[in-house]
C-alpha cells in the first residue's frame, strides 16, 4: 500500500514514458512503470515491471499487482507504442499486425482492465498517446497514423462509456520530440514535418508534461473525450 496516488505508465523504460514517470513522481504519485525490457531507473516511489502490453495475461498480472499491493489506481497513461515509416507498397503485413496490436488492441485492453480499478478512485484518469500523424495525414505512415486515429476514436467513446464511473479519458498528440522513436527518421523529413506546425520547433518534454498535468489534475473532472495536439497542428 502507499499513501501516494498510483499512476501506471506503459512504455516507461525510455523516451516520453520515462520522462512522464519522472514527472509524475515529482508530482507526488507512486508510479508503476512497465516495458518489455528492464530499466536502470530507480526511485523510492517507482517500480518497474517487465510486461508485454500485447499479452493480455501480462496486463492482468500487472493490474492485479496494483490492486493487491498498491491498493488502487488513479491514473493510466497508455504511452507504449511502435511506429514505422514506409510507403504502403513496402509495408509488410506482419508490421501492420504488430502496429495495430501494440497501439490499438493493447490500449483498449489496458483501458478496459484498468477501468475496473479506476472506477473506485476519485478523479480517475486515462490518457492515451496519439500523434500529429493523424491530422497531418503523413505519407509513409499509413498504418501508424491509422492506428493512432483508432486510438483517438477509442478515446472519445471510452470517455462516454466511462464518464458515469467518474473516469475521464483524453489523448495527447505530440509533435516530433527527440526520442529513440525518431532516431532513424531523416532530418529533412523531420524539418518538413515541423514546417507544418504553427509553432515551428520540436516539442520538449516540458510541453508534454504540461498537457499531462492538465488532464490528470483533480480540477479537470469536466474535461473528457478531448484530443490535444501540440505545436498548433489541427
């Protein structure tokens, strides 16, 4: 058990997920992070679990631990995801399945199972990670953008279904931020993407933290079913 509110962050080994875990720790949460690999990050109020979000049994095991050892859950952040930049003619069917399973199915299963804990907690929150690839309809990202479009629709419908339980569900669509996810993307491609934004720069982790803070704070009980893109993308 912990006196701190509990947040689960998927894909917390590196990148945005790790940054969000650190931020939530500073905000007073006990953070339960997970990824398929181990982590070197340690904190008194952080615990890391090796979980494949595409395996339902792993998800059930993680949330059982949260229920039995931590006493409940207030925030779920569905951050884990994979991307691929390929022309549709060069995209193998195996990649299509992997992207949809990780980005869409896992987000749904995590949300469904976490809601069983969240409904017992005041100011319960689900935040999903989308992408500006959706409104920008980026070439070379057909399946990735389609998966994130599905996440956005899932967010909007879950918001309606879970509202009677006191759970809000919102989504954040970051613009490019310097993480491993874009490490292999050509710089000219990234600059072209940034040029489509109203504010023409990379997103910072602080930009992302700001939106997460808004979504999860207790005063945001009336904010649900929203998708917020960074950088002035619409």
